[in-house]
């Protein structure tokens, strides 16, 4: 779905998510925080230096962006998304001292980030557009930096059921781990985990 396609969901994004997530008994924030907590634990276990610039790529309305700032207190976090309506909402509701947002079309001049974070983004990129998408990610990460991609598990029938109930996920194409690894490698990135 394009950025303008997501514009129509920006005002009621949480309600749309809950159409699917309701069956889990958890909120969107629960899953966003869980993924960031997982990333933070991995980062510490890997003994990596603290990131100073984080790019939350495909941030939507910014639900998970402040969690990145909490998990990495030395970093400035920029959320970018192709949906201008989503970015406007994120800016109004979630901007802070170290958290800001920009529309993706206006984010071509950014310095490379130490950490590029994607939470449930790739399945919205049509498969024929994924190679250039991965190359764009590779351009946005600093040398030695990390691209952290979190995606829904396409092998899990529960995932497919939840996605079928969320209006903006119905036309999404889940990405299998092997395809994700191949796409990242094809862009010059080296999968670590």
C-alpha cells in the first residue's frame, strides 16, 4: 500500500489494528514495545556501541518510535514514513526532545543512521519493488550500522488471520525469512541474526 493509501487510515490507525489484534488480547503498543525490547536485548548481548542516530523507517503514526528513544537513551530518533497524514499525526502526538518525524519523500538528505529500524514494513512493499527498497535501506545505514527488520511470521496461521482482519494489511504480501535475507544480501547488507 502506498503512502497515500495509508493516509486514509492515519486518523483511526489504532482502531484498524485492533480489528485484527483483538483476538490476541494485546494492543499495538504491546507488540511494538516487545520488538524494541528484543532489539535492545540483542544489541546489548552483541556488545555494540550505543547508536547516536536511529531511523525508524516506515514509522506510521509513530507508535513504536518513542520506545526506540527509551531503549537507546543516547540516540536521536527520526521516524519517516511515506504517508504524510501519518507523519503529521506522529509529529503532533509523539515528537519530543530526541524524537522527530519527517515524510519519507522529504527525507533524501539524511545522514546515514547507526540503526535503521523497520517494524512490519516490508510486507507492504510489493515484491517487484523490494530490491530497490532494500537498496534504499542500505544507503540509509552508516558503515558498521544495523538494519533491524521485524516482520510478521508468514508460516503462522494466526498471523494470516490477524492480517486478514486489519484493513491495511489485507493486500499485504508477507515476506518469508529466506526472501528477506536474500533481499538484504542483494543490497549489500550482511544478515547477522
